[in-house]
């Protein structure tokens, strides 16, 4: 190639966003789940790195399969920050799908990480819960419900901040 | 003199192995294998070279464990060793598939970095629960770095598949940065215009004027035919689909001016794409008898004797191909060229 095109901006952008998101989610986790700062940062970091990695893998899996028209839209978006209005709805769809998929990945990943970290399986398996008392059952389901809510809240906060940052940066770069 | 002796002593202490079981032994074995491999050939050489690499890898791995190079609380050893392993495994493929080497490097380094946590005194063990999170973070970070490398190669693939993209300006991108070392290769449009010029010369150079005008009329009525005959010579790949060739005929008197525009209609920094223009003059050459040339073939010879085979002929002169211009193409100067 006569000239070299490097995805440096993407790397910087991703580092910035990751740091922000990890910080925000760690903060929310720490406040709501009453865990120490170090653990919340570690959780938040591993979960967000996991969803980012999955996102990249999805991109690399989908990109070769795209029909030429969509591929040109993708190239136009990545290289020139320009896309047809018809592609906007696709972007919105992808954004929403990303949100919900990362939510699911984070919820499942959270459980898995806890197992990994503490070395024992977590309680809410319904067979065990059957033998518990009513109060303990309610505690268990409350706990898992509050955890899902926390994850939802953490993701909502971090995505809001991401959108704000992207919006402000697009204003700054001009139309 | 003393200074030199000191330096020699230091180097000797560094290189010579203090015991048979140390990293210096491995590095020396590696150098030995490399030298031996240079002296032989074929299979033995490859074998010795591989041994050389393996010794080097283990030697460096050991060295970085004993004398770690630390950057910000993290030993860089696994990445150095990982780089050596990647080069050893994939270095031969760097021309066909360079992505293998770069994408595998962080993954191999992560694998090397986590080995000490899984093996303790030659036995497999599970890593302690505290460190599991950190191992996960380490592995995932390296996966993401691999993804960054792969992204670079995906973009390279795009640029090779659609070379017309390179003429564009990448400043508005949120993702990439362009470091230009040399001016970019001329886009496909230049090839298209060159082929078009060749085709034009075949058809129109040194022909009788009436044929020329008939040909120009057919172009005016069916512009796609010319475009297709040019495009057909290019072969069918993704990028050719995105180039369009437009031919405009501007009447002069009595010559014609043919303007050809090759337009890139793929992704571009300008919504209208960019185009290259080449102008060709079709000049009427008067017949050698020196009588005044009549532009109209149907005009009966009035003054002077014009033998039927001495009608005017044509000559083509083509100008240079322009630099790529962004934005909307210029309007034609006249709507309908009239062919008299």
C-alpha cells in the first residue's frame, strides 16, 4: 500500500469508552451491591471486556457475509462517517440489539464470574430453594432481582454517557 | 585499558552460564543451532533452525522470568516471548497472510502469561480464586488487542478490494487515521480512461469523416454501449461495478470535443464521489489535395475537384487525465450536439 491506514482513532475511542464505562458501572455496582471498590472494578472490567470482545467477534463474523450494498454502507460509515438515511434504521436496530445483548451477557457473565471467583456455585437453583424456608426463598429471589436491576441500571448509565460522548464528539467534528 | 577489561568481564559474566541449567545455556544452544543450520541445507537446516528458534524462545522466556522487564506493574516478558513464538510459527506466512502473526501474538502472550498460575512445581493446579479475576482481565484485554490488529487487516482488505477508496480523504472518519508515506497509486479510473482512449483511437483515428460522425451519433444515442465495451475489458470484480464512464460530445466547428468522465460511485468522503476527466479532440484533417475541406459529406463538390475517396479524415488528440476531483460533475456545455 502506498499509504498506511491505521485504526488508531478506533483504538483510542474504544479505550476511552471502556475506561468510562468500567468506571461508571463499577461505581453503580459498588453503591448498590455493597461490595468493595476493588472487587467492583474487577467485575466491571471483566464483564465489559467480555462484551467488547464478543462485539468484535460478531463484527468479524458478520462482515464477510454482508451483501455488497450493506458492506459499502459499513465501509462508508467506518472510513468516511457517512451513510445513507436508509441505513440509519439499521444502525438504530443494531444499537438496541447491542444494548440488550450486552445486558444478557453481563447478567450471565456476572453469575459466572462470581462462581469463578468464589469457587462455589451460587444458591439460586430452584431445587435447593424448594427446601428452604419461605423467608430464605424470598431473600434469594430478592437478591437475584436486585442484582439484575443493578446491572440494568449500571448499563443504562454507561450507555447514556456513551451516547452523550458520541453526540458531543460528532458535534465537535462538524457535519 | 582497565575500562575495556571491565567491560569484557561484564559481558563474559552475562553470557557464560553460571550453571548447566540456566538461560544462558539455552541462548548459547540457540546461537549454536543457528550457526550449524547455516552450514547445512534442506531438511537438516530447517530442523536445526527450528531447534534454534525453540531454544531461543525458552531461553528468552527463562531470562525474562529471572530478570523481568517491568512496565507499570506488569512484566513484559510474556509479550516478548510471545512475539518470538508468533514469529517462529507464522513468520513464513507474512506475505500471504500477515494477519496470522499479529493476531496470534497477544493471544500467545496471554497464554504464556497465565502458565505460571496453572503450573506450580511441575504439577497442574487451579489458580487461586483471587487471581482468577485478574487472569480473566488479562486474557480478555489481550483478546481485544488481537481484535484491534484484526480490524487493521479487515480495513486493509477493504482497501485492496476497492482501490478507488484510497483517493478519498479520510479525515472525517471516527475510526481511522491515514499516514501517507507516498502519493497514492492512481485509481482505477485512470485505467478506465486509458482503455477508453485506446478504444477511441481504434474507432476514430484516421477514419473517414462520415464514419466518425456516424460513430459519434451512435454514442450519443446509446451511451451505455461504449461504457460497456470499455468496462468489459476490465473484468468483473467488485470494484468495477462502482465506476461509471460517461461520454460527452461537444461540437466544435468543424471538430468535435469528446469528454470522458470516469466517476467513482462507491463510498466516498464526498456524497457525490469523485471523477476523473479526459478530453479528446477529434480533429478533421483536410485531404491532401489542398482544396477547401467541406465538413459536410453530403455537400456536392462545388469548388475544386474533390475525388470521392478524398474526403476529410480524422485525427484524435487526447489530453492528459485530470487529477481526481471531488463533488458533482460539471454540466455539459451544450445539450444536444448536432451532427451535421
